[in-house]
């Protein structure tokens, strides 16, 4: 905007619109002429209409915002050259878009019969429940029929998913897994120049190059829409080319997004190169940003008037109109008529969509977060494997189990789960009792055998078999295409899961240690958990993320290998968090998580207590009382606990490492005549509230033994649940300290232990 425009009080949108009209009106009609090889007048007119539509949608968004009827005004003005990618790519090529890729979205959806990009975008802007992608939950560029996967505004967070999807396209074809993407598809991933500096972008692009370097097909086109500024922070003019232009293993293309011929020609070449070579490429599309970052942004406060004016002179919509006139495809009058017709359609539609109803209840808002079909999940768990699916072990003589490990009476009404006896299906094969780690290994093998859509991957899970041997032998048995090692980059691990989940797989990625997941928490919080929410359930992220965690490792440790903080996982809406303590539950919970992912598209976190991986004994050395016999078909309903014993004096509630500690304490209390039961939560989100209340009321006294931290730990939610439900008995909790876990014996000073549990129980019973 010029100083004169600013003083006159003209809005940025009006200035831009007036300048376009004046520029086109002043053009002299040209004679018919060839445009460029492969570019016809029809293609150029189509490009212009998509660009002009995107521009008018930007103007409408600002007008709706000014009248308090619209709620989103980050526009694509100046980036309309990205419509060229909509011409160059197929409508079946999956696209994960930058929030300024509006012209691409218009061009793509115009090519799909029955879609109306004008109405669809405006429905999102006014947060109408009829918005065909998000259902009024957020303004995103997304369309299931047009293969546009909606993305959040989190900077660069979609790049790891895009890389994972490119990886998965070929993998699905080779493994015979049904996928909605053609085997020769190209993944488009667009982002801005500021996003290109984010560690997530750098890591994803590095992962793409690293993967392709090993001969693995990875057909992705990275589109960097470089307008030279991130909100108010400038990007050096040559920075993107310097950073990515000579990167080995990354084919580089550069184009002026304000020159329609250059944009079309280069985009076509880049798309064709990726489709042919099945390797990653980087398209640097130079653009401008018109009208500031968003409606509330006054860029004159931080940009020089001369720079703003220079960008206006490079308006890509004006450039395309100028080319149409110069080559005799259309006259200035015809161009302005088309522009006016588009403006009228947008304005008319904007008024109509404002009348559309909004979401009016919490239930309607959260409906896509956690779809639940427990009967179907159970049926999927109980699907029988092929006859050769599992090895049959020797006849079991059973573990030497304490009475506290026994099964409670089965005729109780819908109580917490009591071992596999609650399941009507017999164990498919007889085997010896085993440790938790052995059970997970065996269950993964069974799932890989039964279901071709299952993948297991992560750092060191393949050749080494995991740091603790939990995945040992799986790669040898099932091959490197289904069990494979990844980069030492948690964002890439989870991005691979996000991408393969979109291609028909049920991925089971491993995060090596709980502390490491925080390096990539946004891939769970901002990407995995939100996709169903922002697509009204049309796209899903079925996955089971295995995480080795908690403390109590002997002779090995320190904070990063003994993290006991899970608060950042438990408060993510819709995410399931499971945490087994014993071998039989490890199998049942893992199978249920996989089936919930497949049936309901659930994102499941499966927290494995490292210290219990190889634990065999419970009370005395050699008693083998913590071994258990898993079942191939046991189902553990999400949100159901497991109870040990039926004491009537005290209920100890715990999970993971706290369960065997609590059982030992319970035995000592029982020896003193204090009848105690132990409730293993098993599910940390959603919590088994019904079972908690039932067993709390059965004794009137509840002690929560929580190995996580005092602040932000699981016990806080349990106490709140008991109070909210009107429980009038006694409640106490004992936890670990609000501390990181130190190295060596010092760890014992800050972690929950049996002495503290027993002491807290004594105080509670004495009240």
C-alpha cells in the first residue's frame, strides 16, 4: 500500500483490487500468439480463473472478518502462482498444503466433478457445520474427493507425515496392502520460506534424502513458497536456494511464481521428474505476500513502503491477465468480465454461507475425536489367525501365583477384568508362562503374521531387535519391508507412522525411551490427534506408538532413560494411553490397541515399563510369580481395569511398576489381617472410572500408588474422579517426587517405593 493509499484510509484489499482493475483496463489487446510449449490458451484461462477465485476468497474473508461473521483471514494473495502445481499434478496425487496454497486448492478442486471450491472455502471461513472437510471446527484446505489432506497451522509439522506418506505409497504396493493412492502417485507438500528454517522441516527433508539414498522409493515434491518474510522477519533473498539448491540427493527446481509461464513450465517438469524417478525434489517458488500476514496484521508497521509497493508490482494475478491479453487469448474487457463474475459468485455465496448453522454443542464438536465401536474392536481382536500363525509351546504347568494374583469370581456384575477367564475364547495354542518383554515380542509376531497391514519400526528395532530385545527376531522372520530401522529422529519415526497410516497400514512405531518422545510431541499432539478432528473423521491416523518408559532400571539410568512424566501424553484429546504391567495384559492391551486403531482409527500410546520387561519374580527370588501366559485372542476393553484380590479393608490403585510393588505391600498387609485388593488401571487414558468407583466403594478406603510425579501425575486425575463422583470414603495418594530421575542410588530418594506405599497405607487405615 502506498503512503497516499494509507492516508486515504483504503483497505489493503481495496487497494489490491483497484490496482488489478486499473492495470488490466490499461492494457492494449494483443494478437494471437503461441504462449509456450505445452501451454495453451485454455490452460492459461483456467489458471487465471483459479488465481482470481483465490484472490476473491481472500477479499471476502477479510470482509467477513470485518463484519464479525468470519473467523479466518490468513490469505494466499501473492502466492497464486501455486495454482500451476494444480495443473501439473493429478487429482489423485495426495497434497498436504501450506495455509497460503489457496490457489492450488481452487485449481485442484475445480477438476473434481461436484466440488465447489468457493462454497467449500467460505463455509470454513464462517465456521459452518456444513463445511465439507472440518465440519466447522477449523478453516483448513482439505478435501477427501480431491485428495487434499487437511493440515494445521503448526509450522512445518506436516512435513514428516508427507515424507511418511511418500514412503508408504510404494511400500503398500509391494506388500499388497490396499491403499487409496495410485502406485505412481506423487506427494505434494507445500510450506513457506520461514517454515523451511524449522527443525521439523530440516529433519523431514533430511529423512527423505536419507531414505532415497538407500534406494527406497520416495516420490515427494517439496514446494517452498518463498515470499521473503515470516510474519515480520525477513528471509534473505538467496537463503532458500543456498540452503537447498545444491543438496546432494535432492533435485532442485526454481521458478518465479509471479510469472505464469515459468511457474507452469517448471512445475510440470518437477512433477514429471518425481513421478519418473520416485525420488524427492524441491521446488523453490518465489512469490510475494500481499495484504500482510493476516487481517489483523498492519505490515506498514514493520515494512518499508517501497518494499510493499514493489510486491504489488509483481502481483501474479495481474501477470497472468497481462499474458492472456498479450497473446490474444482474451481482451482486457473479457478478463475484467471474468474477474467480476468470479467476484459476484464469491460475494453471493459468502452471504449465503453466513446463514448456515454452526456447531452448537460440545458433543458435536468432539464427535470425531474418539469414535468408539467396542463390539467391532473386540471382533477384530478375536479374529482367528491362519493355522500356522503362531508357534505352539510346551504344555504350561502355570506360574506359582500368589492368591493376590488369582482370578476373582466371574459372576460379579461387569467388574474390572479378571485375567483371560473373562474371555469366552480359549487360548489358541498352549505355551509356557513368560515375561512382559517376551509377551510383547510374541504378540507383535502374531500380529505381523495375521495382519499384512501391520508395520513395526523405530530406532534399532530391526537388526538389533531393540535395546532390550523386545523386537528380537522379528525382522528376520518378517523381512525388512515390515520390520525396519529408522533414523535416530523421533519426528521422522512418528512422521513415518502418520504417513503409513494414511496409506492403509496400521503402524506400530517404537520410541526408544519415554524422554525422547518430547522431541517430537507435536507429531502426536498437533498432527496425529488432530487429523480426525479437522477432517470430521474422513482422514484417520490409526497407529500404536510403543514407548519404553518409566524408571526403576537397575545399574543403568539417569533422567533420559528413566523418565516418569506422562502428563504431556494424557491430556491429548482422543488419544488412548495403555500401560501393561504383566505378560498376559501386555498381549491383551497391545492387541486391543491395534484393533482400535484399525477399526476406529485411534491413536494409541502403549507405555511399556522397562524395569518389568524381564522381571520373573514377585515375592521371593525364583518364585516366577510375575510370569504369565498370554492368550492369542484375549480382548482387554479400553477403559477397563484389572483387580487382584477381593479384600474389603483397603483398595490400592496403581499401574505399571506400581502394580507388583502394591501386590507385595498388599501381601504384607494381608498377613497383618488387613484385607487388601489391588486395582491395576491398565488404561491411563481414558481412565477406568467405573471400575475405580466400584472397587473404591467396596472397601471405603483408597490409596493411589502413583510412580509418576506428584504434580501433574495420574493420581491427581484419580482423586478428582473420586471426588466428582461423590465418593465419601477416605482417599490418599503416594507418588514420586517432583524431580528428574538422577543416576545411581540417588534415584531411590525421589521414586515411589514399597516403603512409602506401606507407610501411606498405615496412615490411611489409622484415620
